[in-house]
C-alpha cells in the first residue's frame, strides 16, 4: 500500500499534473466554495456544485491546460532568459568597468608611492657617499667648513620638502570619525549612509557598520562627523530630509586616498 501511495505522490509532483491540478482548482473554485460554505442540505450542495461545473471544467480543460503549460514552460523560460540576458550583461559590464577604474587608480597610487620612496632611498645613498667623500678630506678646517655647509643645505632642502608635502595634502581634512563613516559606506556598492531615529535610540548606518549606538554622546559625535562630510561635499543628502546620504565623486576620491 505504501508503495502505491508513494507512486501516486511522485506522479502528482510531476510538472504536468501539478499544472493540471492548479488549472482544476482555478476553473472550479466557485463550485468548491459553494460546496464547503453553503448551509443547505447535502443534496442541494451537490446540485449547486454541478451547476458551477461540468465535464470540461472538471477534466478536459485542466488536462489540456496542464499539457500546454508543461509543453511551453521551458520555452517561456528560454524566451525570458534571452530578454533579460542583454540588460544583465550591461549591468555586469558597468560593475566590471567601475572595478577596473578603481584598480587602475590604486595601481597608480601605489606606483607613485614606490617612486617617491625610491627617490628618497637614492637621496640617502647619495648623502652617505658625500659624507664618505668629506671624511676623506685631510684638512680639518676645510672638512668642518664643508660639513657645516652641507648641513645647512640639507636642512633647507628638508624644510622645502616638508612645505611641499603639506601643500599637497588634500583640503578639507576630515575627522577620524568622519573617515570611519566614509570607509564603512564605501564597502556598499551604492555608498549609502542612513541616519536612523527610533523611540529608543538614534544611530548612523554605513555599509554593515553602525555608529553612535553606544549612547547620546557617541551619537552626536558621529552625527557631527556626518555633517562635516556633507559640508565638505564628500557625501550629499538624498531628498534633503537629512536621513539618507550617498558618497559623492569627491568622497570616492578621498576613500581611494585613505
């Protein structure tokens, strides 16, 4: 008996009979509704059911619909797959292009840093060679005079180099908390930041990170950091409601520089 029941269940679960059963229910729902909920005698219930159904709705149409749907289901999937393939490829290409540009920027930044360190290393080597050359001078007075001149020139050069580096630092330097929010938001491909207020607490959500949930003091600190990001145009307010923000182009450049 168990084998017979299992065989029937397996047969019903096939796509054809599944579609046929759904069509059977859809075509005869009024008859089943009256059969179950009508408060009349059983023979009257059957009469109402017979009035709403016939051999076509009970057998022929469900079997025919099940056969048609089962035969066309894979073709429909194929057609919809073709329709969605092109926009899906376009979206994937946009994502790949964004990742490619980001990788190029990171590579350029790493190369610039490597070149800078190479220049500094060569400068140290040249200084060491000059110091060795100075040590070979036998005249003490000339040696001391040359050492003082070299020290003066090197001090002036180091000062100019320091001033140049300070001038090259990005303007509108933000606080540590603002950097934390910006970096966390950059982990989300949309770069969104949300300021969430409930009856119990207020928090700032960036990517998968939550800021300011500890207490009021913590929240206002990160709220001020978010306002700083908006002021410096690193993020912008979407809808001007002060609830949802997104990273701007300038903000993404700062993220790459961090």
